[in-house]
C-alpha cells in the first residue's frame, strides 16, 4: 500500500460533486483514451511522453501528476486537501477509468446544473467540455478533517505543495496518527476536542 497526496485544483465545480460520488479526478482531457492508461500501467514512459509531444508539441513537467494518478493502486490511501480540511480516501478500482465512465443521468455541478456527456467528455449546460480526463474510484474513509486540529506540522506542510499530487509514503506515521486522533476526537497535541 502506498500513500498519496492529491489536490483537487482543476474544475472544482464538478470534481467535488464527483468526489462525493466516490470518484477522484484529474484533468488532461486531451489524453482521455484507454491506450494512455495502458501505457502507464505497462510503464511505457516513452509512449507516454510521445503523446504529449504529438498533441501539445512539448513534454511538460506536470505530466508527472497524470502518471502518478494512473499508477495509484487498489488499496492505496490518498490524502485530499481542501480549504482548512482534508479527506482520506482509499483507491478501490483495479485500474483507472476514463471520465465518461463516471456519467449518470443525475450528475450535477456545484450550482445544481445538469451535466451531460458526448461519450468522451463531461459537458456543461453551455455545451463546453470539462477538462477532466481520468478518474479513480475511491471510498471516502474520512472527510472534513480539520487540518489545524489533526494534521501535524509535516503533513500540514506537505498539503501546501504546488503540484497536483505526490507520493507521501514518508508521512505514513503522520497520516495514521491524524486518522487515529480524528477517530478519538483528540487533537495532534492529545487534547480532547470540544464539540
């Protein structure tokens, strides 16, 4: 099992409703096809890079976030920071999904507007494709964990990183302690939390 940090920093108005339904998302909709998933699962870094070169004319550094996202495995834990809080999710799928596979007739954005699909992308009520390409099926184990009460200094600092995601196996103890403290209602310093 690995530990990851994954920031929802893209299309929040749809990514958070999808997270509530058990789908963690990432952008890169230009590459939303099964071959992209296959190449990462087969560790084909050359093919992966060539897709960016062919489509975007460059090989950008943020592509590492997509690689990480597609490499997450069933049973991995993912810390998802939000404003002042964080959630802990478990990856429950065997392989990543294309974003269109999250569609259902009752899917709505934050403002309650219905979302449709063209079979590849999720589409806004105005007909624009959302830049979400891939998703992971997750079980939300804990949500709305206040950072200031339950995350130690190391975990708090890591939640401020700029990139979309990162492996955080080195923070295993911090994460597990945060979860235990949250379950017991005790802050990082051991003091009980008043309700």
